[in-house]
C-alpha cells in the first residue's frame, strides 16, 4: 500500500522554526513530483513548495526565503524547513506526491502547525 507519513508539526512562537518531514513508501518520493500544501481554517488549500522528479536541485526556497523544501531520495523523504514563522503560517500542512506516469495523487495525513505567542 502506497503511503505518505508526515511528522514534525506543533506549536511554536512567532519567529521560531519547525521542520516537517514526509516519508513515502515503495520509492514513491524518488519518482514523483513532490509538494507541500497547507490549509488554514476557512481557507482553500494552497501550494507552499514543489520539487519535481526532473528538478536537478534537491532543494528550493519559498515563502520569501523563509521556507526551504528539500528531498532525500535515498531516504524516500522530503522536508520543509520553516523559519521566521508568522501567525499567518498557522495551518494544517500536507505532503503530496504526484506520480507522473500513472497521474495519481497521494496525500499524507496532514500535520498541524500553530504559530502563536
């Protein structure tokens, strides 16, 4: 069974950092376009970061340089390093894998990130 398992969410003060992890089964991460999405209460799910299977780089900055998405194919994992967190970053964060051949989406269970003093 194909799975994505996320970890690393929690409560952090404004200006703090968190690192989210997402591990896939059966080599899924290595062959897929990988994404981090987030959904805040009452809002639509939005794309936070993306690394495709064809990207030569193993990391990308997003959110005005505050977030860094990276992948480690050997560990079947992607990560989202979030720095200088703001209250508006509060959301459930989801890992997504898009299989480019079968064109199937796989989702993690979501992990809550709360930024509050």
